[in-house]
């Protein structure tokens, strides 16, 4: 009989959560499916709120003067014991290089970083489209930082009924049915272009509506949810039982 080693290895403060998530400081509702709702994840995650990082500041004002607070929070997550770091705003692609250089673990700042991989998956003549919470704020710098061509097709929930306003203005309430309609309408605009073969959701708060977007457009939907699930599987590969004949 093989005896398990009774000596447990230490060195961390927190165990069992490989992925650390840098969170904006916000109060808008985070429903199941939202990255900031811990019930969304089928594995434990560890959160760190970056104080002062409001949705308005990070999206509309390019997270000005916030790089150092994000680096400090990322280092705290590593000190706590996480094995990889992500963020809950796709606009933080701007900080990808700096955050990755500042900590000794892999960093995945934005769903937008999937662009090249998704583009390679699609048939000739097809390319991904991007859905964002704020097209007016998604600059060429954001696209370049994520490896996306500057002529990418982009649609947005901005200027519609509910979704973008409730999030970017950090409102305490959000009508989920109207938010869903905003997401579906923006997706249909993208899907009307026959060259679009997939949709990448920039905004982490769009995850709850991904299934509705898929149903409405018939296109595969790539979000931070499936990106972080892939990330988790690299940090903590599943161990499979051995079955002997």
C-alpha cells in the first residue's frame, strides 16, 4: 500500500484559489455570471478591490494615475498566494505589459487579448467583432495593447437604454431585462456584417447575457469567463484518476 506524504507544504497565506481578480471599486449590481459575483465561478477565486478605480475613471478616463495602485494590488494578490492574475475590466488591456512585468505570475488583463487566437479559428474571410461597453472610450491604444487591428469591427451598448449607463455611472440599480436587450441589439448590429464570424465581449459585465447573444446571432461568443476558465485550467490542471484493467 502506498502511503501519502503526511507533510503539507506551506508558503502562502491563502490556498485553493489560483486566480486572483483585480476589481474596480463599484456599487452597480453584479448578478450571477458577472465576473465580480463569486457564484459565477466553478472554482474558487481571490478578489482584490483597487480602491479609487471607478468604472468612469478606468473606462472613460483611461485609468489615469491608477497604474501604481493596480501594480500594488497585483503584488498583494501574489503575496496572498495566487498563481495568476486577471482583471474585471477589458479596458485594462492598457496596463497588460506593465502588470505582467511587475509580478512573477502570468497576467491576463482583458478579454480583448483573445483577438488573434479567435481570428485564427475562423474560416477564410471571417473575423471577430468586438462588443464594448463604451466605443467612444475604446481607443486605438487599447486595441494595440491587446493586439487588435485598428480597423476592427466594434459595436457598443453605449447610448442605449440601460446597460452602459448603469455601469459607467455606477448606479445602485439596473434593469436586467433592458440590459439584456441592449446587449442583444449591439450583437445583432455586429452580426449583420457577413464577415463577422465570432463576437468578443470586451466588458466583463456582459457575461450574463452571452447565452442570449449566442442565441440571437448564432455566432460563437468569447468572453472573459471562458478566457479565465482556460487560464485556471493552466494554473491548476485537473488530475484524472488512473483506472487499471
